[in-house]
C-alpha cells in the first residue's frame, strides 16, 4: 500500500522499521542476560473486596531494571519475551517466586499470576504449576492464573486442554482485561472462569459517565453473577471510581487507590506479624 503512494513513502519508513527491529533484537539480548543475572523482580499489587476493603489477594507483576537503561515496563518487555520464546522461563520464574511469597501470607489470601497465551501452548506448563505449588507448599485454590482473550483467538484445542488440566489441579482461573480483546461470550462457555477482570478503560469511562462504559460494566457483572463468577474492577484510582464500580456490583477492586504494585516485604507488612508464616 505504501508503495502505491510512491517510492518516497516506502523509503521514508523502511529505515524506521529497521531501527525498530534492531531495538527489539537488543532488548531480546538484554532480556536473556537479565534472566541469568537476576535483574528481574516481582511486585505485588493488592486486590481488595469492594464491600469490606479487606485485602483478599495480590497480583504478581514482573519488573525489569536494566543497569544502564533503567526500568523497562512489562508492556514493552513481555511482548519481546513472547516473541523470543523467553516468556516460558520468565513466566515460570515469576510463578515460583509468587507462590513462594504467597505461602507466607494468611491462608485465605490469594496470589494471581499472569500467563501468556504462548505459555499455554506448552503442555509442560501444567508440570511447572504443579512443582511451583509443591515447592512452596501453597494450596492450589490460593493460586489464580490470569489469561486474556488472546488465548482463544487462535483457539488451538491444546491451550483449552491445558486450561482444563489447570482447573483439575484446583487453581483458580481469571479472564484478564475483559472487553479489550476479541471478546466473545463463547469463550465463557468453553472454559470455566472464576473471575472476570474488567479493564481499567471501562472504569475510567464509567466514572466519566460514559453511557457505553456503564452499560458494559453492568452487563458483565450481570453475566458473571448468573454464571457464578466474580468480577474485579481493574485500575481503580479514585474514591469516585470505587463508589461507582461498587455500586455496579463489582465484587473485587484493584488499583492505585488501594495500593501500587509493591515489593514483597511491603505486601507482607499489610498483615499482622503473627499471621505470617515462616518462609518455606
Ligand atoms: P495486567 O495484568 O492487566 O496488569 C495490570 C496493570 O495495570 C499493571 O501494569 C498495573 O501496574 C496497572 N495498574 C494497576 N492499578 C492501576 C491504576 O490504578 N491505574 C493505572 N493507570 N494502572 C494501574 P504493569 O505492571 O505495567 O503490567 C502491564 C501488563 O504486563 C500486565 O497487565 C500484564 O498483561 C503484563 N505482565 C506483567 N507481569 C507479567 C508476567 O509476569 N507475565 C506475563 N505474561 N505478563 C505480565
Ligand atoms: Mg493481570
Ligand atoms: Mg489486567
Ligand atoms: Mg492490562
């Protein structure tokens, strides 16, 4: 298409593509290095019960601080890791670290870990979950795995089988960033999810009184209720947003209003010391 508009356009953007590919390659090399040199770490963001304000869980979020480039956002490095087939080892490291940390928390508190579609194309992932649970001593029902709709897009039956096996282990499954991908209600009948996470874009929209966002949250909550699933509103930053999503019936909330992603020691400090267990 660019070509038909004349050679000038073609020439102007090709070097840019080249630079992007080069940046990606550099990031990939640096990321391989980071994995070996322990430059990755995990932060924990509280998930709160809307009605009571009680912390019911945390979401584990990967962080990468490069010695020269500084902090690199997961929005940037996760896609690189996915493409470079590094998300497997990185994701399993996050999973082990997160389960180990969560095993110290009071028993009902859960840990949610993000899982890329790419990870679900490897049957060995189930074994990685089994061993992360065994190593940490964490009960399966306290682990929540977050997947996005992208898992279903190329609907390979392998991924669906793995989700079933994970359910069989007793872990919880959440559908992350709901409404931002290629949403199809059919996904909800193919796999049983425990929680639907409503994307921050709808929370923002609804608090600005955008009729569509309000209607979408309302519909998702109704649907989740009737299918026996919980809902979590993501990215709640203000009192107004909290009041709004609570009023719409979201059971759980997560966002800067309650806490930013924080180091493990700060997460543990939210519980009375006598409720913490010794490290496994
Ligand atoms: P996500 O799973 O939807 O995670 C929520 C993101 O929203 C996090 O960004 C979190 O810091 C941000 N957030 C939380 N509360 C607020 C708020 O009140 N306001 C705003 N504006 N943002 C809020 P983060 O940590 O940058 O992660 C971005 C995405 O990277 C995650 O989205 C997830 O898809 C991916 N990711 C992070 N860690 C991992 C991982 O270990 N494995 C995989 N596969 N993906 C990961
Ligand atoms: Mg998530
Ligand atoms: Mg999310
Ligand atoms: Mg997100």
